[in-house]
C-alpha cells in the first residue's frame, strides 16, 4: 500500500514538473515565432532619366536617410516608354512594395491604374487632377497623393521679353504626355495675352526632338522649353540647333540648364521637390493615410531657382539687365556655375 502511495506521489510530482517546464517554454516559443520587422521597400518609377527627375529621385532617398528610415529602393526608369511604365507598375504590384512613387505624369498614371492596396506618391506632376491621379487637390478616394510642379509660365515668358524683344515664340512638346499638353495650352494662352505669335511642334519620343526643332527654328525668335520630360531629356539636341541659329532658349528646368547652354531657366529646385516628396512618404510610413494628404505645391521663394547664362547671352549679343543678374541665384560665366 505504501509502495502504491509513493508511486502515485512520484507520478503527480512528475506531472507538476512537466507542466512547469512546458509553461516556462511557452513564452520562449512565442518569442521564437514572433514575425520579424517588416522590410520597407519603396518602388520608384520615373518616366526618363534627366537632371531634374534624377534630382527628385535622389531627394527622396536623402530625406528618408535623414529621418534614419532603413528602406530598400527599387529604382526603375521607363526610358520614355508608356508600355515600360505599365510593366514597372505590374512589377511593383507583384512584389507588393510597401509604397510606390511615380516621378512625372505617365509613370504616376501607370501606378494609379495598376496598383491595388499600395499607397502611391506622385512627384513632378503638373496637373494631378487633369491627369486623373486624384479627383481633387484636397485629397483622394484612393491612397494617392503627391507634389505638383506647375510652373509660372506667363512670368517666365515675361522674363524672356525683358532680355530680348520677340514676336514669335517656338514651343516643342510631347503630344501624348498630359503634363506637356496642359503646359502647351498655358503657353499658347500666355502668348495670346502678350501679343506674341505662338509656333508649336509636337513629338512622341525624344528621338524626334531634334528634327522637330529644326522644322520651326527659322520661324521663331526664341524657344520656350517647359517641364516636358521627353523634350528635356533631349535638351542637348535643342541647344545645339538653337546655338547654330542664334536663337535664345527660356527653360522651366534650372537643373538641366546647369548642364546645357540655355539663356535662362526659371523653375523649381527639383532636389528640394524630392525632399518634400520624401517627407510625404515618411508621413505615410508612419501611419497617415495617403488619401487624407492634400497635393503639395512648392510655394516658398527658396523652392525656386533662376539661372542666367552670361556666356550664352554674350554669344547671342544679348545684354541681360543688371537687376535680373542680381536676383538670379545661379549664374554661368566664363564656363563656371556660380551659386549665390
């Protein structure tokens, strides 16, 4: 009887010990099974490579780095092709990136038309409402928001007129790019208001730009280049034709003007636009709903650059008014760029 009692007590003790061991292992197992922190993957799709859009791309990455956010960037370039832009969007959807950024209108449109359940931030888009990215500048139904680069077209042309009196202004733009079409209408209206003859020519890809410029160069007194990405990517061809015909260029892209010889460029600092885009990305990563964030406009004076190329002016026999040179924060002279 005593033996049976002892055996029963031993069995009960074993059960208690086993139970205690199992209970002590549960928290360890729970910790071991805990999911690792989710990896942040930012997909960035730009329509083409050129200094302004490259600056946006770099600004985004630098802003996240400054905020000490560890992220992997999937950098994609559509090389001016809409089909490629669609393929990039499909890639981002398949790989389920954390967030996607569209730099320029066509790539942003591809992202909005393709992605499901992934926040989208657009950048360097002139008219996001007309492009169909958002229904209103105040917000959206879909998780979409971003930064607009609508430029002061009329003021840019007025600045050109202060440097050279012209009667006919040439404009090259991409007929298939919504951003470019919107700006072409603005340029046309501005010319009408100022009594200037508007001469336009259109392209569908960058390879056509040089021929398009050659087709109108003898019929114009100056050229206006907007933030049309296809055209800006072929700026070297435009400046080559313009220089040979002694025709001044007014550009809306100061970033590209640092590299190519235009008379003047007045527009946004696209690196700063990239940093502003990065701030929106960070807000979304921190939990804010993209659809609740209004479209951002670069409205500070420090967001805008004015570049004057005195070397080009000298070759064209144009004297730039001193007050314009004084307010310019970037001046090219004797082959060197001086930043104030």
